C-alpha cells in the first residue's frame, strides 16, 4: 500500500548511492508494472529491469498480459516455481499414485489449482519428448521456459545435490520447434477476457526471440 513514488524514490536512492545496480518487482499486476514504469519516467527514477513471476508449462497466465508488457517495455522475466510446484518433475504420471514428496505432503497448498487431466496431458507430451531426447521431464520443462520470449533466468528450488544437477542439465541444448509446438499445444488453455478476444487481432507485440540487448 506504499505509494509507488515513495517506493521507487527509495530504490532510486539505493542505486545512486551505489548499494544496488538494478531493481525489479515481483507478482505485480500488469497495470501496477506500467504505473511503476510511468512514475520512473515522470520523476527520472531508475526503472524496473526485471519482473519475477510464476510461469510454467502448467501455469501460463503470464503470457496473457505480462509477457507482451515485458516484450514491449524491455522487462526481463525471472521465473519462480518453473516446475509448477513440483508437478513437472516426472513424479506425477497418469494412472499412478503421487510419489512421496512435496505434492503428497501438501506442499502445493497456496499454489494455483491444476486440473488432473490438464496436468496428465502436459506430462504425457513431456514424457514423449523425454524419450526422443534422452532428457528428463524436468529438464525439458525447464528448457521450454528458457526458450520463451522475455525469460532471462529461472529460480530453481532444488532440495538436494541430485535435483540441482538435474536442473543444471536443462541448459546447453535446445528443444526443436516441433517439440516446442507439441508442448505448447498440450498445455494450451483458453485465456480469460479480454485476452481470448485480443488473440483474434495483432494487438499485442508478437513473441520474438529475446536477447539481452533489450534490457
């Protein structure tokens, strides 16, 4: 509830005093991000360079408004919970009871609900590509994110060395366009209004390959 001008003024002071180099925001609505960028422009404050937000193959709401905003305004995305609260680790499969771990112990509480059939359809697509590539389901889910427009890095939540090594195996290679299309189709849902309506017209910036020069 702090006024945006006060928050950005304090952050601008931290940059000018040499205590931080860049600033970012997290979990803002699109209107809140744009208000902040407008205030930075008006008062010549430092502007947000990055947005930290939730994005995964089973949580693609970020694409509706925040991704076009990031592309248009040069705002990079730091993804948190890139494996969808552990749902995309490969431990949850169609027709199998959930393995012991975060989901079974209630670790998904507080996260968005994911319908079972939607999750299974997405994991089925991941599993097929895992067989084609020799990679794990988690690595494919992370690699898909790394190739998305506006994404600059992933905040992984490995609980042990084995999980960390598996997550690091998501870099150094790329999914093919046909594999990306298959994952897009399996995880696609109809967005809320007005985004389903806007998809009929070239109103938002089209997703384009992202480069660090835009930040």
